[in-house]
């Protein structure tokens, strides 16, 4: 094998190794960026739900309390307002979901699973909170 062929072979191997390393680093950065973006969108949705709940408590509930009669109006419940708001968002973004998870609900679909409870409310509170696919 000539010196030129050896040199070209070595350059090709170095180029391929560099390409593999660059591809791996790029994939890792893109994956981390995608996970962070998804978490940011989820945080934004949760804060939107909290804002709707606060609006209901501060402005809607006092107005409904002034209505005559003892009829129960679900619109006076902050969790109902937040859930209905995010139901409309879910029509466009079906991959997102929202649930008012509580420990002892009157509505069974709202029952909290183990991972949905706050760390102070469960026995295994020393376990870290995990998100994502568990790869990092």
C-alpha cells in the first residue's frame, strides 16, 4: 500500500471518528433542549391553571356568592375552572393532560397516584422526584 493510500485511509478514519463524536454531542444537546422545552411548556400550562384558579377565587366566587339561592354552581370551584380551561387547550394539544390530583377526592378520576402526591404527604418522601424517561 502506498504512502498516499495510507494517508488517505488515516484521514478518512479521523474524519469518521470526528463525525461520530460530533453527532453524539449534537444529539445529546438536542435531546436535552427538547426535554427542557417540554418541561417549560408544562410549567407554563400549570401556571396558567394556577392563574385561572386564583382568578376564580378572587373575582368569580365572590360574585357567585351574591346570587340568591343555595344552588351549587361548579363555576365557583377553582379546580373546575382550571380543568375546563385546560380542557380547551387539550383540544389543540392532545399530548398534554391536567388533573386535580387529591388524596381523598369526591370525584374518583381526581384520585392521586403515588407519584402525584407531594413529598410531605407520602411515607417515602425521601425518594427523589423523577421526570422524563429516567436516562438522566
